[in-house]
C-alpha cells in the first residue's frame, strides 16, 4: 500500500465545529485552542527531498502551554528527524479569528 493511503480529509464546517467544541469542553482543556504556522513553515518542510507529508505532534511548553511540533514525513511514513523540525506556532488566543465558527 502506498504511503499515505488515499483519503479524503475534507469535513463539513458543522463537523469541524463539533470537534473543536468538544476539545474546548473537555475537563482540563487549556486556554490554547489552536496554533497557526505561516505558509513558509509548511513550505520549508514540504520542500525537503523525499517529503510526502507533515506530521504534527502535540507538545507542552516549559510554562505548561500547548505547543505544536511539525516534522516532515518520508515516502515510508517515517519522521524526517534529520531534516527540518518546526515549533513555535502563533497560539490562539491571541492569534485567533474571533468570528470563526470553529471557536463558537
């Protein structure tokens, strides 16, 4: 089977809003709702030779806040840990779209 297997990743706005709402409502959920990386960050990973995708790990910063760690994934599904690894997304809040249905 080729990596990654073919899959339609699209979901409806209603389904996406339900997912984010359940996250916010779970006990112990932090104030961070999301993290945004600019296009240049994704391009830096995807432009690596042999990169087929991006894996995003959830992490915890020294201060306790949520952190996202991104790494390229090769054609065998392995993390490209000898290449570029990124973190330090723009956290939401404060970098949020307050009008987004994904925050309601």
